[in-house]
């Protein structure tokens, strides 16, 4: 990295959250946000980043959220946990099965899929774990609720679909108005760990929607309807019922349903939604809430 880029990175790190988020939004979305009277979806997510509900931290933590899920829908929907060690040692590595997923609990994209333990090593995974554990995810996008999460490494069972591949990720965006009426959008993220991941949106009747997001290409043809669409929606709505808005991530390999995570600030307020009008449409569904 050049000296100039290093200095720019240091300078950005010194910016107060409000200014950093405004500049980041301008770079990603193309305009400066209104954080005094937010109207778009992304502006209101930025507001959440700056003024998080105290409940967000515990429910964003990928380990502590398991208690919430167990109490709301039952332990059977949790991905089986292999280990959550205080520290990652060679003994922990040796005790792991031949296939597993290594994750960190305190941020996004801290995921390592291991399909064959013989193709990796303790040293490789330990270095990756150290990198994750020393990353202050709050500093990445200034989502303030991440500051309260204690950094941990953990290991889960590797889920595979009927083709032996990592299953699609169902990201279910649930908005609720003052009357309790829900507006729901379902994003299906496929081939997440391949070169060209795909992202497709559907309504609750599984009709394709003309919505694109971020780096994800849209599929040339609609995804097959899941075996249990109503169960997916029922579970997502049960987990979301205490909130005006949350994104619930689920997996459904081979007819089963498993919980992924709860996300209260998706995209950290810089989700590149296509067409741009979606940012304004979703902004009408999302209310600015004061912390409890």
C-alpha cells in the first residue's frame, strides 16, 4: 500500500462517525445523506448506525442471539454448534470434524467454509482467526452497536443442499407499520462463495421483483420455489415481531430451516439498490425509532 493511501486511511479513521458516514454514503450512493430528517431507506439505516437500540448488540452477536432464537422458535432451528472455545488452540483444531464452518461472532463476512480439514491447517485457520479477532468491526462502517460485542471464534456444522453445495441464503426484510401490517421482501443469495454470486428478490407469493442489490448479479431465470416458503416466512416473522424493521437470514437445505442471523443495519446504510427509486420506496416503510 502506498504512503498516500495509508495516510488517507488514517485520516478517514479519525473522522467522527457522522462525517464518516456522510462521506461513505456519498461515495457509495452518489449523494450526501440527510441525517437530521432521514427519508430514504439508507438514510434511516445510517440513523440506526448512529443511534442503535440497546437490544441490537446482543441480537447481532452471532453467539448470544442463539438464546433469543431458542426462546422464540426453538432450538431445532439453530445450526448445530461444534465448539465455541475461549481461545483457538491446536487441540481445538484437532477435535474438529472433517467438515465445518469457522465464524467470528462480531461482524459480517467472518466466515470460512471448510469442506475437508485435510486441505487446511491449524496455522492457516489460526492466522485467519487472529485477523478477525483483532478487527474492530465498528470501525469498518461505524455501526455503533458492534462496539458492545465481545469478539469470539466459533465453529458450526457445515450445511449442504441436495447437490452437496452451500445452500442459498434467504434474507427476509420485514417492515411493520404502526397498525402492525407487514411489508416483506425476500432476497435469495446464491453461490455466495463463488466468483459470481447472485441476488434475486421476491415477494411473499414468490413473484420475482425488479430489484437488484450491491455486487450481486440477478439470475437469468427465477430461483426454484423453496419446499417450505410459508414456514420460512412464519419463522422470520416470529423472530421479527418485536421490531419495526429487521432482516432475518435463514437457510433451507433439504427441506429443513435453519437460522442465520438478525441484521438491524443491513448494508450499513450504503446498500446500492437498483433502481434507485427502491431506496425511497423502502424509506417509506422504515420508521425512525428512538432507542428503548
